C-alpha cells in the first residue's frame, strides 16, 4: 500500500481551486525535453521544414522632395504637403514653431514636419495645431481626442493613441527645405513607401 503525501495533494488541490498551474521543476524539465526531442525528430525526418533559403534584401530609400523655402515660412503657420508620395494618408504639415523642437532644422531648430493622420484610428488632424505658451501641440483628434507634442518628436500626451505622430525628417539646403524620410509608420499602411 502506497502512502500519499497529504501536503503535496493539498497544494495541488488548492492550485486547481484557484486556477493556477502547478508544475514542478522536474516535470517542467521532462516536458520540455520531450518537446525538444519531438522537434529534433521532426526536423531530421522532414528536412524541408527547417531549411533556409537565400533571399535578397530589398533596400529602398525615401525620395528627397523639396517641400518649401525658408523665406516663405511664418512662425506658427502650417504649410501642407504630401510625403513620401501622393498615396493614402500621405498628407503632412510643416511648421515653423518659433521655439526649438526635437528633430527641428533651421537656425533655431524650430522647423518640423509631421503626418496629419492620428496614429490611433487615422483621424484627420488638419487645422488642429495649437500654441499655448511654450507648448506646441497637434490635436485633439476628432475621433478620440489624442493630442501630440511636436516639441518632443510628436509624442502622445493625451487620448487613445499609443504611438507618436510620424515625423517627416527634414534637410535644409540654402533656402530650400527638403523632406528626406519618415520616422514612424504612416497610419493605414504596412510600409511608408508605395512601390509600384
């Protein structure tokens, strides 16, 4: 007649009652060993499962697109453009904020550009740029009230969005301002660049 360790039985009953998993270290090692052995046998019997094939990487670059000139910008007035193409959700704004911003260009590092589409559900942010003292924000999104801080790379400051507003990377050449890339994924796309 075998004896049962009542303490072990009680702890398992308690675990079942509370919905917890009680696996001992030994049981874990045994189960994981069986799983590893099964995987190894499957890979050796069916070598096509784990075979690797060589795939060439796709390297693409953002277009360098002139979007404005320094002389035409006015403090805290948005300038609208499309980037990186004319596809869906490519609408963007250029802003001379009059105060240094993260990723800003120009002498004061106050010229920045951002997507016009909220990162939560793609709500339009056109006409929502606000200046409040030292703060420069875009929003509130008409769908769920998300607001973004353009002084800090478009970081979300309130609302339902969980990603920063995509920032268009800028370059200055003389008086010309060029868009040269996007930091973040444009809403509604799986890739910022539409390759045809």
